[in-house]
C-alpha cells in the first residue's frame, strides 16, 4: 500500500489490517511510515464515529465493547 485511503470506512479497514497482520506493531509506526500524525488519524476517524482501542490495537465503532 503506497498511501492511506481517505474514505473513513476503507481507512479503518486498511489500518486495522496493517496492524493485525503485523505489518506495523503500533499505530505510531504505521503513521510514521505514511507520514501522518497519529492524532490526525484518530481525530479524523473520531469525527466518523471510530475510536482507537490501545489494548486491541484497532479502530472500533464508538460504543463497541
């Protein structure tokens, strides 16, 4: 993957896949690779009702447990 998608649903899927498949071990390392700030991605996805779960290392819908 050369860049992160802009569509929120596809972005969540791509980030979660890259973290799950251990391409990157942290959100920070993933963001560094794509020249993005972690807070930029977190706030963008929060606007679209996704929140980052540090323990699970993935974005989930707000309110999902």
